[in-house]
C-alpha cells in the first residue's frame, strides 16, 4: 500500500483517553449540538443561498454550500488541488482547526492498522479512500488499463479508475470510498479506534463540525442516486453531470474526515469540479453497475 505521507505538520496533542461511558456521553452531546447547526447553517434573513446549480439534497446545508468547489472556468483549474491555505480557511468555517487533527504517530498507525485494536484491512480501506479523494495533479492513481499500468487523475470529475481499469464514481458500491461508510459510522471501527488510541478530542471535534449536518444530506443523496452515483447540475439553463464526491455535502464530509486525519490530505482535494463528458456520463448512468472500462472512454478526458 502506498503511504500518504505528511507535509509540514506539527505533532500536536489530541487530548487524553476518556473512559468508555464518559466518552459516549460527550459524543452524544457533541452530536446533539451539531444537529442544531442545521438551523445555524441557513442563510441569514434577506440573504439567499448561492446558486451552485445543485438541488437538495445534493446541495447540502445552505450555510455551507459556498465552501464546496465551484465549477472550473478554465482547463488549467481541472484537477488542481486546494492548497493548504484554502484548506485551513475552509476548515475554520466548518468548525475545525489543525489542532483537531491526529498526531503524526496516530495518523500513521491508523492507516497501517497499528495502535490499540488496529486492523490492517480496515486501514487499507481508509488509506485507499485518502488516495481516491485526493486524485489531483501530482497524486495519480495507478490502474491496469488494457494490460498496462496507467496513471490517471480525474478528481474534478468526481470519478476515478479502480485497480481493474474500471471508471466509476467514488460513491460506487464497489469503491473503498463507499465501503468505508461502515467504518466511520457511529460505533464503528474508526470511532472506536480513535477513542482507544487517545484521539477522543479529534472525534468530538469532527462531530461538532459541519460534518454531522452534511452527512445527513450526503446519505440522502447517495440513497436516491442508484448504481451510477452521479449528480445532475443545472445552472443558467445548462445541464451537466459530475460524480457524487464533488456534490457539496459529500465533498465537505470527505474534507472534514481528511482534515482530521491529516490537514495536508484535505489540501490535496480538488479545488474545482468539472462536468463529466456527456458520452461518458451517459455510459456510466446506463451501466447496471455504474462502471465502464476506462480504456473505452479515456480519449474523452484528453
């Protein structure tokens, strides 16, 4: 498995380990506070939500929609990463800081299956998720395409090529980025690992952030999107399609998760979204699995 690596991070403290009962009570309180943020996230009186072209639930909570990537307006913006300055500012506006992130040691142990209660298979899924969600310039994914190892960078489209050469949305049922849902669910592996390895503070910070509110919208969006897991965007009379991972609520949920793991990972997420070429979008939408051979459509991304 490829290591994700840390760039320029501090080894900050994440708080002491709490007893199981105390941590459970604290987390329930954090979730309750975060659910109330749905009201706070609404536009102020006299203001309107930005017209991003995404409809509910794909638009997420209106108060956070403006933080998600906007549509690229030039080819050089496609697949470009956010950068650390922009990531830190977005984190601040959704309720996170670098001090909420795991220490370097905690991060390394989580993605390698180490630490108390570590599991290598769960760690593999988490590590693969990080690579898929940060598939931007300088971070290609390697896949076997037509018998050859092929690098691909498709983050802004909300698509990626899996190891078998199939093009799909990161929200596809086959994707680690979808399978990880069971690991990050309340009471799941990630929460238990964080509590058992002295990172309860990071877990509470995540639940107190916009993550909880946006996760509700994201779950609803995934439930109604079928195998393809793509999103229709309509703005200025133009209809386009992008992968689920670039819809505001899913992008912010993934951003929050990656920022808590390692802020430099969140900085590598796509800064802009761009429409999937129409022929590709039609093929993915009509596929019973939501997957198509990348080799059949690679020229559309040249």
